[in-house]
């Protein structure tokens, strides 16, 4: 790949107009004085492979991948990272001389967000409760296991989906019925909402947090609104809380480093630029 080309990267999804990633990358490129571009691309599933294979010829160094293409991104790759293989999805494709490299940085972004927002968080201190069993939950479970959480209590409104994740991710995961979430919060050190409960326009958050210890760290992957009903309720109990926006910001760092050759910082100015 020519060193004289202006570096290009992007994000592929369908739809893609809602993505905040172009604002994020534009902020970092300007902040670091890099003459590069980051392009949002609406690509339908039937065109995904052809588009991805064409991008390196156009000078693209890589692309982020969002719904509905995260599984297809694995299929098109020549090399797949261990964490992407475990999660079963990729959100980052990098184009190198030896082919297309797929990675999943969602779990990395999740953990880095918690470490920045709650520096005293110690994942080994006690059980985690994870709500939801979708794609985001897979990345969170993988990250929590890597961080040495001793036990994960996993609940999903459709129990079978949670049981499938428990089978995939191993003995640290204990599936609990959705109706048993409230008592399962007793003794929890970390609580993670990966569902859409409480998101603007989605079902309301109506879980009982009365058993939640005040020492727990609570995070919600929803960031519209930033202060979700779950975070407000947890904060009222004295818990430390971390909103979900930082996960979006931190998961983008590895791709930026690979494609633009510099390490961006996640700061309040970064958050403000993305929310503007």
C-alpha cells in the first residue's frame, strides 16, 4: 500500500446514517493533525463482500463494521483474531498485504470504559450480573471472563438464548430466569445491561434493584439517554455508575491506531464532539 496515499477508513452498516463513528474519527483526525478521512457507507448484505474486497484497491486501510454485517465480516476475512472467533462476530476489518484481518474490539471498549469511569473497579471482587443475550452480551461476557470475574449471572427474557451463551462461554456463567433478576443482584459486584430496556423509544426499565449492594458498579450499554433509568436507580442506591458512551469511544481506538498510525485519547472533549 502506497505511503503517499491519504489514509482512508470507514464504517459499513445498513442503515448507517445514525452512526456516531464519523464524528468521532473526524474529531480525532483534526485533534492529531492527520490528513485522513473516515467515510460512512450504507451497504446492503448482498453487496457486503464485494464492497469489502474493493475497498483496499481504493486506498482504504480498514473499516469498522456494524449491524447487520458483524458475522459476515468474519466470513470475508483471511485472518481472524482469537477474541473475534470467541465472540462469533467482527466489528473491525484491517486491510494488510497478507489479506483482510478481522477483530472484535467491543469487549476491549467495554472494559476500558469501566476502567476509565471507575478506576477502582476490581472485576475479581465478586459476581457480575449481565442482562441480555444478544451480540453485545457475547462481547461483554468474553471481556468479563478475561478480566477474571469469578461468576457471571446471565439473564435474558428468552432463557434459551442465555443458555446457548452459557454453553458457548463455559462454567463461569450461571443462567437465571428473568423473573429472578432482582434476587440475583444480591452480592453482585458488577451489573451490566446489554438490552435496550430504558433506551429512548424502547421498553421501559422496570427491574427491582432493591437487592443491589451500594458497593456495586453498574453500567448500561444504552447511551440514549446517557443517564438511563437503570443508572439513575443504581446511583440512588449509592452505586458507582458508568454510562455506555465510553464503550463506543474506546472500542474505536485500536482501529484508529492501525489505520492512521496514532493513538487517540478518550477525553471529555471527545465525548462532547460525538454528542454535538
